[in-house]
């Protein structure tokens, strides 16, 4: 881009003064999360438009935003957080307190055990009535369970419909892959083919040009830490530490990390 015309880097700096939000600067934010995640993977042309829209919305201090999180037990933060905050709550701390957007609302309509079809069936109650500006969706872990009898093709269709519904509301979708699971420890090997459903999420994000927070890929590349630092409470569900890692990757993907931020550092002793 011609510097005289104004680069995207300059656009982001002008949008939110005082906060380093550019992808170019992103690896400098938080040690341990960005050093091995290239800007090219976290930020690609497919999600450029939506990311710039979110950054611009955050930069407008006069307009409060409604952030809606939905999904299954992971997003709900049911049981397995053991009293610690789930990632939507950590996000609320970051956006409402640390970033001084106190009038923003962070709404969580996730329900334990849900599939993508459950959310679509309950769309008006779970999403539409809140008129959200941004909808964050993590789903697929239950769709992948054999007992649910949901094929990857059916999951693909439902997930695409959800994204289209978000767009029709005027909301910006943010799509997540779920965290990795221990298929060897999982009771009944219900989700032995979950990678097929992860691929559906990744492809949907590319095809529909949606922001993707790829926890599956990140947890795979940090499997040693997942095990040694105990990011999961069982074979499936993240614990407090796991939820903090989910939140940190979300912050990095949205370019709202800062190494002086408590929520972004990940330096929490969960064993004390």
C-alpha cells in the first residue's frame, strides 16, 4: 500500500491511540503465547475486514458494545472451572475493566451439552433478542460425539447457517475451534473422529471470511504444556488454567493483548 494513502498499520494506531493493536507488533505483546504464532496464521486476509471493524468499534469509546458468547459447557464454564473464571468472564475483565469499556455488556448464553443445532433451534432466545454487536461461537465438541448422530456434513450446514444468521443481525461473528481433547481417556471414545469437525470449523471460517480463534491448533502445538501444566480438568473440559489460555488466544487474535495486563500474561498460580 502506498504510504501516502495511509497504511492499515496507521489506521489501527489512529483508531485506538495508546494501544498497540497492529498485527505487525502483535508478537511483542505477551511472552509465551505469541512467540510461536506468526501474524500470518493468526491474522489472514480472510478475516481482515471483520477484525478491522471490531478494532474500530473498540476504538469508539462513546458507543458501548454488546458481546455475546454462546456454545456448550466449555463456554458456559460449567463445573470444570472449579470456581475459577471461564474465558467469557476473563474477556469481560479485559474489555470492561482493563480496557476501560465499562458500559460494554458481555453476555453468555452457552448451555452445557449443546450442539450447533440446539443453538440454531433456540436462536431467537439465545442470540437475536440481545441484538449483539459481536457474537463469539465455540461449538463442535458435542456435535462430534457419536451418540449425537451428527455427520460432519450436517455440522457444516448448521454452522454455516448460524454464521449467516449472525450476519443478518448485523453482528460480527468470531468463530472458535474447541480445545484439544484426550481421545484415549475419553469415556466410550465418543469423539474419536473430532478432527473431522475441527476441519469443518476451519473451512467454514475460511469460506465465510470469519475471524477464527484456533484453540485446537494452539493446544496441539503446546501439548507438553497442556499435560504438564494441566490445562484440562478431564479428558474434554478446560479447567481454570485452560480457560485462561483460551482467553489469551482470543485476545491475541483480536489484537487486544498487552504484556502489562493481568488477564493477558497468564501468570496465575492455580495451585496456591
